C-alpha cells in the first residue's frame, strides 16, 4: 500500500502520508481494520470539546461562588461598614 500511495499521491496533489492515512481510515470505517472509526473519532473530539467547556464553566462558577461567599460573609460586611463611617 505504501508504494501505491507514493505513486498516486503526487497525481492527487497530496502527500503520500496523508493518502495512506485516508486509506487506513477508510479501511477502518469499512470494518477491514481494527481501530476507531471516523464516527467514533468525531464523537471523541466532540466529548473532549464538551469536557473542556464544562471544566471552564465549572471554574467560572467556582470563582463566582467564592467571590459571592466573601461578599456576603457578615464578617466582611461589618468591616466595610465600620471603615466607611
């Protein structure tokens, strides 16, 4: 397959490694090779993206909760009231 990819790739104006990767993925998608299918790889990418977004959201919510906890702490309110007078 490598020789065929090396011969055909320039005719398609792509790299031989790229063509070989596409052929291997097509074989995997067809069930002729083991490994994750294109659909599974896309699902993994989607889940990683979603996981990253959820982690970022969680970090923002933690920071906001911490901020409001400090703001609403009665001990902090008494300090700010006594220092403003």
